[in-house]
C-alpha cells in the first residue's frame, strides 16, 4: 500500500484492534494522518490517550516503515 493511501485510509479499514479504533474515535481521529498532524504534547493530553494505544500506533507505523513520522522534523511545527 502506498504511504498516502495508508495514512489517509480510515483506521477502521486498517488492520488495527477494535480498541485502537474506538480510542481514535473518542480522540477525534479518523485516519493515521489525523494523528500525525497533532503535536506530541497535545496528543498525550487528549482524553482517551494511553500508552497501549501509542504502542499499537508505533508498532503499526514501524511495520509500514513509517515510524519516523511520529518524530517532527527539526525546526518544523505541526498542528
């Protein structure tokens, strides 16, 4: 799957747990791209965030070779 397709596909259509998808919904995320647009400081403050959710996100991004996308580029501001 192309990177853009993966990032913009609804999380419910990716191979992610039901719990992950439900937490995404509670936090207002429909796609992985939505998640990556939020700065880490804001992400951990979202109601519903927990480190199990983050671990699943990290594992999924790593499988796709995209784990580096969780790290903002130096000098860039997201969100």
